[in-house]
C-alpha cells in the first residue's frame, strides 16, 4: 500500500472556532529509520482533544488535528524497525516519542522522559513541524510507541484503551491493585469506567464513586462491587479508613471535598489523580494527610510494557470499552465535541468510517 507524501486530517484553526473542523492536507515529520506509517481505521475521542482545541489548556499550534487513541494498519516501516511488521493491526496512544536512553526510559518510565513528545500538538525538533493526531488519514510514529493489537480485541474497543485505559491501568498496577485490596474509582467517564473494568480484572474489590446515583446501574454492570454517591449525606462515613487505593479521574473540581475523599484511605493509603481539569485546581494542606498518613500523587499515561500487558489482559478477560461509534466527518465532529463538553457520552466516542473520508 502506497504512502502519500502528505497526510489529510480534520483540523481546527483556532480556539475561537473550535467547533469548526476543516479537512486539510498537512506535512508529517520526515520519515525516520525507526518510524512506522499507519493508515488509520478508527480513533477514540479523549477529553484532552476538547481541552486542547477549545484553548482550555492554553495556547496551541494551530491548525491542529487532535486524536490520540488510534488503531490502524502499519503500511510502511523504517529500515531499523524490529517491533512492528507491515500489515499488522496496531495502535498509537498519547505519546509518540521519548529518547529511550535516559534513566527513566531504561526503567520502563519512558512516559516521564524529559524529551517525550505528544502524538499531537508537539513541535518535532529541528523541523518546526507540529505533530498531528488521529482525526487524520495516517499517523507516523516511532516504533516504540506503536503497539500490536491482540486479535481478540475489536479495533473500536481497543482504541480508547490506548489513552483512557492506560491512564487508569498504569496507576492501578503501580500502586498494588489486586486481590485483597479495596480500590475506589472517582468519576465514571471515559477513564473512570475503564478504571472500574481494569481494577475488577486485576482482582480488587472495586467501588465506583460519583456525584449522584445516576450511573450506579452502569457501574454494577461493569463489575463494581459497591457504589458511593457524594451527594448523599455523610456518604463517606461508613467507609472511613477502609480503602487501600483511590484513582481520581474527575474532570472538575466544582464542589470537590478533598477531605472527605482522603478520609476513605487506610493508613498510608494512596490517592492518585489522573484527571486534568481546567482552571486553578484545589488547595492542599498538610493537615489533610495527618489522620491516616495518606499519600497523594498523580500518574502520566504508562510505559510500553504496561500498554502491552493491558491490551493482553483486556483480550484474555474479554474487557470491553463502553463505546459509541461515530462516522468521522465535519458535522459529527462538531456534534460529539458539544456532547463531550456536556459529558453526554457513555462512555467513550470512537470515530469510524475512515475510508469514506480518506479513501480505502
């Protein structure tokens, strides 16, 4: 299959016109010895896409095609590529480069590499070219950040796992999620619902924590052992100091009572925030940690090793993302962004029908 000199994607031209998508050609970075060219089949829609194109996370390099939950077919590999073969069904997540030489990279912490580059919106060194994401015909990515997709995983099920899934999976496994552990997942959205699915698959007792009971039935269907609604009076008191780990995926700090959440943790329990709300965040005081000596931290994506383990676990356990498939075009992109802005999705959009827009 031939590779075009230029790729085509649906780009936004400014934060002021973030609901207007334009089908444009763009120049990818120069093809390198370790690069893989992928013809895209589908792409999940992440909250990051919305925050980026709307300017909620600050200035961006426009015009920009977002999307970093990509599944497609490898159609060209560089002469030094050993991890991927042409014709393989593969995925690309939110990161597309790290140096692979630093201390972090050599210890399966390459997502924390100081030279890491994002799949979209990053300026490639020495070229000035801005990386473009998966709302496009193709993507060009270093082989380390290209992942074979197990045959048992349908493409639209696998795609959201490459960002949302990994964002939940990495802090779960790094912080001891497993049999005998009581784990809470705050927020039942794109990341949160995958957090429930993976925490259950890893063998933990899993509790979903949401503002109201509206999503309780869904959480139970996903395998949650329990459900807490923070709108209930004294919602936290029966569970004070009983959780080993809580992963916070919430995308808003409005009305967020951090003290109540932290009270749930056992001695030296861990609170890991992975959601990235817009705005100034919340204040944290040392006094909030004294009653149980809990730890508070965060997590960024995950390593190649964790990505491959996560995909295989999903294949082995039959884990299925709750996904709504939407054909990619200008009108549908505007519609789903408006819906995402209102949190009107259960629980991940995935863009499909790429051949209709970009050719077979």
